[in-house]
């Protein structure tokens, strides 16, 4: 309460006490009728102000109560918001797990897959390394291939007891034999230094006929990456006949990658006629 308001209330209280004392005094005084008549306007004004002040005090009390109730309601809204977000995360996680389970079941004839969760990544996620929560005690070994339900992710380059490092296909150090699905044009996929987040298909035949939108998959050459794993689509073709290369946009969104599968075993299943099963 401000100092000026306190002073006003003090003056008002003094006047009210004075009026009440005079009223009491004049009630016992034989000539009190005349004095009552004289003080009546002042007493009436004071009583009106007093009632207004009383109403103001009541309003302040109600306002404080309402403020406290509003604070409690705001806190409840915050709690419900947190709870709602938590439940949404459970729903999205469940949907994602069902999608991954379906993928694993569809690939069962070709691969034995071990699910792994991404627990950290390089500061620049467009290239480099992911760390996953599977290691030697889970059967992970060097050079195991990592995939997602979208396509090729990379390969294991370091194995600990409970974690492993996966070198992404985006990295220049992680090259893979590749082939254009429609034309069977061979080449090598590597990370693009000029366009982070994209890939380059190099070592192409001089007469390679490439078109935007064609699908690139692993060729199975090199002994690490099994054939037929989707990599991405050709976005554009650069260079001349002697140094031609294709810019490939990967199917995997590496910025949002939360879970991967490690291929622990490749089964001897004949490749589809088109060279890829769509993973």
C-alpha cells in the first residue's frame, strides 16, 4: 500500500472516529438535536466515504483472492502442458517404433538387424560420426553397416563395450560402391565437400547417361556394403565427360536421425531383378 493512500485512510479513520464520538456525545446532551442537525451533513458524507472505503477494502481482498486463484490456475495449466507434451512424445515414439518394427520384419529375409539409438553426434551433423548405444557386448563388430528405414547411414568404425561410432556416408572418408538403379551405371558414392548434406557419385563411365530423379543404391562392390540398399536420388549432373559426377540427395535425413539398425548378418537371398528391394 502506498504512503499517500495510508495517509488518506488515516485521515478518514480519524474523521469517522470523531463523528462517532460526537454522535454519542450529542445523544446524551439535552440540546443534542440542534448539534445533530448541524453535524448531520458532515456525518452523512463521512459515512458515505466510510462505506466506499469498506467496499474498496472488500474489493482488495477479493482481488487478492482472485490473484491467488489465477496463479494456481496458471501453475495447473503449466503442469497440464508438460503432461500433454509428455503424452504426445509417447504417442510419437510408439508410432516410430511400430514403423521401425515393420521395417525390421520386412527385411528379415535379407538381413539380421540390431536396433540402436543415437546418443550423440558430431557438432556438424551434416558429416562426421554418430555414437550409438550398442557395442561389443551386443555383438557389434567393426565395419558393420548402419541403415535406417529410409536408406544407407554409414558403417561402424569403432566399437566399445556398450557404444559404437558410426561414420556417416556423408563423410568423405566413407565411400561406397553404388549403381544407378534404372540404368545399372556403376560409380562410387562419397560425401560432397562443396554441398554439405549431399553426396557425389563419382568414377562414372565416360558414356554414363544420368538423369535427375534416378535412384542410386549400393552395388555390393567393395565387400562392406551389401547391394541394393537405397542411397538417394540424383539431383543434378555436373562436369564434363571425363570428370562427370552426379549430385545425389540422400534419402536419410541425418539431422533428425534418432535410431538406426546395424546389419549383423546378411542372408544369401537372390537379389531382385531390378537390383534393389526398396529397403
